[in-house]
């Protein structure tokens, strides 16, 4: 696979940044329904949501720095 140009790296990062709000809303709705059904607690909801947000930020930084094969 060829090396990505800086513009391609920035476009990947922008795509992740644009998709983040929709992902947060969708995941929150799913987890909220699980909390209402009594399957998980509010603390679990918060932990999962923060883990997903953190992973998105990790992917953004990884794409900008271009160290794709090292992680």
C-alpha cells in the first residue's frame, strides 16, 4: 500500500471528526435503552461512551502523524 499524502491524512482525520457527533448520539441512544432496560448501569454507559470518544481521538492523532503500521 502506498504512503498517504498529507492531504489524504487530513481528509481521513476530518472524516473521523465529522462522524464523531453522530456516533456519540447513536451510541448514547443504544446505551440509554440498555440502561432503561436494566442491563447496564449509568457508570457503565459513561465508561463505554468515554472509551469510544477516546478511541476516535486516538484514530485522529494516529492518522495525522502517519504512524499507521506502528500501532
